[in-house]
């Protein structure tokens, strides 16, 4: 592939990383985002342990991490919808860049999300 394809792909897609209290909660959000063409795919990883301070107390909770793959141009729409779907009062919604990838996967992903 030529340099033009690399330049086009660079920064076109992002991950939005979020955590949930259960795999089931993450799946509900993922199904909505994929079904509404806001995400191409969501990878959910259960069995994660989080330690954080919340309202003055150190908390230790089992959580599930979700990596939401979407177009960078949809970031605000995805985050607004994720906030509606998320059970947490203050959900983590962290944007991570995807600097490129294999052309066939990226072409598939383009077809899964709205322009």
C-alpha cells in the first residue's frame, strides 16, 4: 500500500476506553452503540480489578473494561450516547488514538459506522 492510504488511515479511528461494573452492563452499552452504527466493534474484558478513591473512600471493585472502536469524527456523539447508557455517575470515557492498521480491517470498520 502506498503512503496515501497510511495518511488517510492515521487518526481516522479511535478507541474510547470505559469501565463498567459488570460484563453484562458493558454488553448492553456495546450492543446499543454497535446497533446504532456509532461503533464498529466493542472489545469487552472482564475480570479486571480497579482500585480508586470515590467520595473520600478507597474502593476496590471488579469491573469490565470496554474498548469502543469508532471514527474520530464520531467521538462526541459516541461519548454523549455512552453517558446515557452508562450506569456510573461519572463514567470513564478516555479517547485513545488508533494510528493505523491493516487496510482490510479498517475498510470493514468504515462500513460499520455512520459517516
